[in-house]
């Protein structure tokens, strides 16, 4: 192969990998969320899935009808968006004991037990972490 061919193949490979490097833009689900604490780590409630749900992208979780979900935050609904909650589900296998965390439509679940009120409004923007 000539140097021009190698250069062409290299540019083609870089062009194909470009979307992987730059990422794919995803619409923001909401600007604010309701949590029980400032870091949204405490469980708000326990919900049960009323229907199956297949996650459309990596921000969401798959849920199966009857599955229990621990809810950590509730996105504040905006004009054209659906209402989503963030939580974790636990699989039947031992290796799933850490759970899978992500968003799911609140319309597909029923709250079984409220542990504490989600009375803190937190922006969903990424916070800059500063070193102490």
C-alpha cells in the first residue's frame, strides 16, 4: 500500500470513531429534581412496577411488572416532558445485589411506602467538584 492509502484508511477510521469520541447528545430530562437530601442519596420511597418498561437509552433502567424499585429522586416535570423518577432495581441473581440505577416513568409504578418527603429542590446540572 502507498502512503496515501494508509493515510486514507487512517482518516476513514478516525472519521468512523469520531461519534464515539465526541459522544451523542441527549436531551435533558429536567432542570430540577426533588430529593430527601442535598446529594439525593437517601431513599424517598419504595415503588412497585405496574408494567414492564424497556429503557430507550443508558440513562434509564429496565423494569419488570411486579419489581420493587427504590426511589432516590423525582424530576420536576417541565412543559413537554414526562415525569421521571430515579431509582434502583435489584435482580434475582446474587451478582445484581448492588442494583441498577437510572430513570423510569413514574406513571408505570405505584408507591408502596414513603420513607421520607422529597422536600429539597436540587438543580440537575453537573456540579463542579472541588478538592478540599
